[in-house]
C-alpha cells in the first residue's frame, strides 16, 4: 500500500479551476485502479492533498436544497461571489478568503476502506488541531463537521465537510474557518441547518488574524498521524 501523500498548496485559486484539477487527479487514480483490476498491472496508485483558499463562492451538494441559498445571482454578484452545484455530499457551503480548504484525494485502498472512518478521521484532524489553540471542538450527532459548544444554545460550526468517493477514491474535503468574514454566511442556511451559528478561529481566540501557515502545519501533523501517512510537499514544483 502507498501511504505517501503528495501535498500541493495552490494558494488563492478559483473554485471551478480547482474542481477541474481535483477531477483530473481523481480520474487518474480511478483509471489506474481499473487498469490494475483488468490487466493485473500492479501499478501504484498515488494520493494527493490540496490546500487552497478560494475567492467568495457558494457550493451546493448533490442532495442540497436550493432554498438554503438566501440570495439570487444578482445579489451574489454584488458581493463578488459565485455559485456552483457540485457532486459532493452535503448541502450548501461557503468558501472564501480566510478559510483553509483541504481536498484529500486519496485511494482509501492504501489506508482503509471505510468512508465513515475516513470522515471521522478528517473531523479528528480538525479537533486535534483546534485543541492546540485551547478550543474544545466536537462532533455534533447527525451533523458532519466540527463544532463548538455542542448541545448548548451557543453551538456553532467552525469546520464544514463534504466528500465524494468512488471505487474508494475520495475528493472534496473540509473548509476550516480561520480568518473568515462571517458576514458571508448570512447569505445562506449553512449546511441546511437552521438556528445554529458559524464561527472562525480568529473570533474564538479574540485575535485580528491567526497565522494560517501555523494552522496548516498542525493539520498536516495530525493528518499524518491519523492516516499513518508520509507527506511529500510538491508545492515548489507548481
């Protein structure tokens, strides 16, 4: 099994361009797996992890409800935002500046073939990272993602998640609010969940801005521990 994961930090990149790139990597892995199965080719399937920050964009998962977007396209344009329907699970999600978006594109045959375990590991990566900042983050029963003050009137989401998997290959991933402008969340019902707030790490810490590179470093540390993986940074090759 190949547990080497190629890391690429794409910086600030358009959502559709990044989606197309994900699809390219995803298809390459799936095609390799099909070739192995049909021809017993014995080819090693690669694993990828993309970091990116998107311009303001709203995305709706395949089971999402369009009514959870509270504005029309003209109002989105006024806010400098775009909208896409996507092929991941989950409902509506916002991405924008100040957010760390992570897209692990993994062949789970290299790790474990359990999508629920995969989601729990992604959540655990976020929970362990936030713990290093003194925050007690948790799962909320029946609601994928990572939350603070679960089970209280002050419950608020700090990280959204939505993934797609086919032939045990994953794409899409998580969006962790680090220095996010929370006003953009008012234009939707986040993840289709009414009556619960959204927060950002800089707000919780009472800071103007949190060091994004430090958060990414912590995320990767916990990712490698949980998945027993080795990271190879390919960012310099971009």
